[in-house]
C-alpha cells in the first residue's frame, strides 16, 4: 500500500532551539525500506538532535524495514537547510516536513496515492493543529483550508510534496529569502504552469506559538505577513 513511497525523500529542517520530535521519527519509520529521510540541522546543530537522528537511523536500517536516515549540517535558514536536504536526495520525489509535524493515519496512504499518480504538481495536506494551543486555532485551520483551496496558496507547514525535477526546474527555495520561502515556492510553481494540488489528508502541526504569543496577535501577524508576501512574490518582476 505504501510502496510508492519508496521513491520519496523526506526533508526535515531543524531550526535553532527546535527538536525533531520523537513522534515524527516513529511515524516516518513506517516508510518503506528504500525511502530516504534527510534531517538538516543548523551549523552547528544541537548535539541531542544529531544523536536522536542517528539513533533512529541505526534502528531503522538495522531491521528488515524502515527508511534510510541521514543527518546534515547547514547554516541557519530554512531555505538553505531545505535546499541542502534536497541536494542530498536521490529519490524522484521530495516531501518537505517541519520538525514539529505529526502525521494522521490517513497521511501516508494519501501521499502514496498522490505519488503513484506521477503528476508534475506541488501537493499539500490539510493543516490541523495539535492540542498544545488555544481552542480558537480551529478557526485558523478553517482559514488555512480556504486560503489553500480557494486561492491556491498553501504554506510549508502543510507538507509540500513535488517531483525533484519540478523543484529543480523552479530553482528550489531562494537562499536570499529568510521569511516566506514556502510562499515564494508556490508562486514559482504556479508561474511554471504546474498545478498546486490538495492531497486530501490531514497533517498536524504545533499550536504552541498561539499559546505563547496569544491567538489574536499571532493570527493578525500571520494575515499581515501573508498579504505582504503575496504582494511581493506574485509580481512578475520579482527575481528568482
């Protein structure tokens, strides 16, 4: 059922102060043997992150099933880290996941169906929030659904999936972009004539920022930043 995922490389950037969650490592261990997981930490990455990734790699490759894990270092910056992970891929498909992501039971089967179709498209998941934030984040999930489906603008915490050749054709993530690199990639894909497609399964993310900064401040900040990025990245003259 998950065999198409043998052709997928998962790229997980781990930023300063972040951790690759144990839950995500265990969920990704369900991938087929020939799948590839690349964890890209900052330069220098925290020691415990390196050890956790390497320990999971030894466990997954030492048995009859499970993906191959690798750990790389990169200068700080999600664009740089994700490009580093993509450069290490030898698979035909790239799946970019945030370190605080969590999979639903439907996530991997839906991804396998999408990959098996072989479309030259950018796929994304329907965002859901973990229970570590205020209840109002359910409204944000509805807003994300509307932004993604109606406007065709998913963001990186929705787990972008695309063929490696399409990623290369649009130039990958812009290393000069420190914020909104995911938003910019979507515009590049759209200008290249490739569709942006809902995979039709949930992907969970942490809501801790809404808890620490407050729901109103975080939500209004996200809306404002989205509008600024859309104005910037949608302009034809914006440099790649």
